[in-house]
């Protein structure tokens, strides 16, 4: 908050002007989402009438049913859900273990290994997509859930975040448990994990979002239409039904539902996770 | 090994029979951290580090997937230098980055400063700017394709009423890239805003109090207090956004497919086409390596500049 020396009257005008500017901007930002909803529920002929009114003349919820009848969205959603949920379980478990080791143990090669983890952040999947496809293919995992889960299960960003969080766990707690004769795994599960709930929540939310929204890896690995995820399916629809905008928007909206739920209920965790990248 | 077991004398007196379990008992505490990082390290090795090396290997071969890789030396890289389409894709990527990165940073900073003030409904306003962050790039591309639709899109409808349009947004090379740039701004602004907001909130108010005592006006406060203290954040956002825009794929693949013509084909798009449409694995890998080198180079340059300017502050 900046401290000012200007007069209160002028300051009030400034604030009002700023507010108006920000509010108009926010409306512009929200408009595409609103327009998707309106296109999805408005009577079909109205979409192509040329005159675009801000409000639909009627709410045709059956547009969604029609879309679901025409497009195998539910099977894609199932694939995406399986992939995202399994990925969350694996990524969160192994990232917690790994971040904990980097935060709380001293061992030979620790710094080198941590730099290796950080350097994985520098290698975008788009750069290695060709050899990655070949590796997954050699492992016999094409058109297999594991073919998209395993390559992205280790998440450098997650390890980094967990480590930053766990550094602040007091060593005394861990030492006390060790003196009580607890095994390292017990200490991790009974002492460290309960203390790490905030970072676990952030990790779960981000991993789910990343895997649900992933496109290029599933596009390359899951070529069988039965294995399509929501995003790969949407891309197919864009090619096949490029004039059926009502149904396309209905399906696009449905594809956003999990993300909108996360956005509404876990916005604090989302902001924490993103702000964390900027501050550390 | 012998002296290690001396430090854990109880290990020898235990009743374990096999030498392996005895060795494990005496070294358990030393091995624990390695076991904890092992799953991640294994996955990174197989799915990140090995593919990078593999890409380097394939990039010096001629390979169409069905035949045997044939050594080609620097041929793929030489071909790349003379490939006009590659240069076009690189040019598109640079234009796209130059148009999106500074703009998202400036707008994001402006929003963060504005929404850091006491304003009515600022939490809601922040949420509205932030919402696109959770929308997948494929869904974004679909929505944008509909908004920019030549005949029935709402943008052209508004332009028509204002007497300026319609504009053939996605069907002409001239306007396709600007459409994608505008869409990218929509996607990225909220991210920059959130990172800047967090940074602003970590600046101690005492700096501003001191500046006011020294008679600093509000623009001066921004110039001499806020901006220098935000430098590390700006630096980080710059790197993240450049990397993002150099590897952009999903949005464009779905929105325009790289067209019309070659007008919106970016490097990753071109790599994808070489590998999965033309089966030129060697050539595609060579371009992947070049892209990686570019990203690495840019980050290093940024790093150097940032360190040098910080010495003068």
C-alpha cells in the first residue's frame, strides 16, 4: 500500500476511476466464459441468426443432452478422471518423500541431485516429445493409461514446493520420534505428513489440474479413440463438428466443470501455489 | 564396511541371519534419503534425462521409425539452417513472444498494483482476472475460435455494429497471429497478476513511509521503491513467460492448426509435424535440441543481465 500526500477529494476521484477501469477489464476477462455458457444454452437457430444479443431468448438445457448423445464425452471424461486421480496419488506420494529427503536429510550428493531435479524444470515436454514418444512406445505403453501417467509423475515443481515447505518443520520433532525408536517411514507418515497438509492440498490441486488439462502427451500417446482424454477429444470435435457451435460450447463447458469446482472451492491453494513460484 | 558396523554394535548382536539384512540394518539410516528420492530420480531419468540424450542421438541420424536409424552426422542441423519454413516458424515464435511477454507483464503489474489497494469487491475482481488460469488451452482455443469466428463470432458482430468490421480473423494470415496473441493475453495476465500481487504484499510498508518522509511523490515511490524491489519477480516472470511462449503448442494446434498457410506455425508445431506427420524423427529431434538450446541460452542471458544490474542497485 503506497502512502500518499494528495488531497482526499482527488484521491476519491482517482480511486473511482481506477475501480471503473478494473471492473471493465474484469468484465472483458469474464466475457469469453459467459459467452460459452450462453452459446451452449441458447436455441440453436439463434446462434446463427447473425444478430447477437447478450442474453439468450430461452434456456435450452437439452442442448447438453444432444451433445452428450452425439459425442462420447463421458468415456473421455472417465479416461481423464482415471489418469488424473492415479497421477495425483503417485505424484503426491513420491514428491512428498523426495522433498522431505532434500529438506531434512544430509547425504552425499544431495546438492548435485537437487540441481538435477531443478534442471528438469528447464526441459519442457515439447522439447523431448519425440524421444519421449519413442521411450513410451518401447516400453509398450502406447494407448495405455500408464503411458501418460508415468512420464509426468515426477514433478520438479512439486518437489521444489515440498522442500521449501518442509525445511521449516522443526528438527527436534523428528529427533524426538527417532529417540522413541520410530522407523524413518513411520516418522514420515506419522509426523511429517500431518504437518504438511497445506502443501499437500496445493500439490493435489495442481497435479489434478495439470493432468486434466494435459494435451500434447495424451495426443501423441493415446491415439486410439477409446483411450482419448477430454482434451484430445475436444480437439477431435473441433475438427469434425466445426460448425456445431452449440454442441461444441456445451462440451467445452462440461470439460471445464472440474476446473471450475476447483476454482470456486480452492482458489486460495491455487493462488498460494502460483505465488510460491514467484517468491522463492 | 567393517568399521561401519562398529558404529552400530547392536546390529551384529541381532539374530538376523542373511548378510544382506545385516548390512541393511547397519546402513539403514544412511540409505534412507536415497530410497526416498529414488522413485522420482528413476522417473526423471527414464522420462526426462534419457529422452534428452536420446534426442541428441537421434538428431544425428536419419530415421523414419520403420527403418534402421542411419548415421547422418550434422546433416539434419545443416538442413535446418537452409529450411525456410523452420526460419519462418522461428520468426513466428519470436514475434509471438515479443508481442505477448512484455504486454502480459505490464498489464499484470498494473492489475496487481490496482488490486492491491483497498477497493470495493477487489477479491471478486481478482478472481475474474485469475479465472482463465484454470481453463485448459484446448477449451480456450475452442472458445476463442468461436469468439473470432468470421461469420457468427461475437467480435465481428460488435465490429459490424461499430462500422469497422468484419475482420477475417482466423482465415487470413494477417489476422490469425493477432487473434492468437490476444487469446494468449487472456490466458496469461492472471498468472502474472497473482505473482506480482504476492510480491507487492511482501514489501514492508515502512519503505513507503520512509519515502514519504523524504517527500517522494507516488510516481517516485513506484520508481524508487516498488520497481527495484519487484526486480527479482519481474526477472522470474520474464523467464517463465518466454519459456511458455517458446514452447506454445496446444492453443495454436487447436485454434488454427498453424495456418492459414504457415502464418501461425511455431517451432513446436513444426517439430510435431516433422515427427508425427512426416516421420522424420532425426530432423524433428534436431529441431527439439535447437529449441532447448534457445531456451537455455535465453535463460542464461537473462541470468547474467539480472546479476549485473543488481550490482549497481
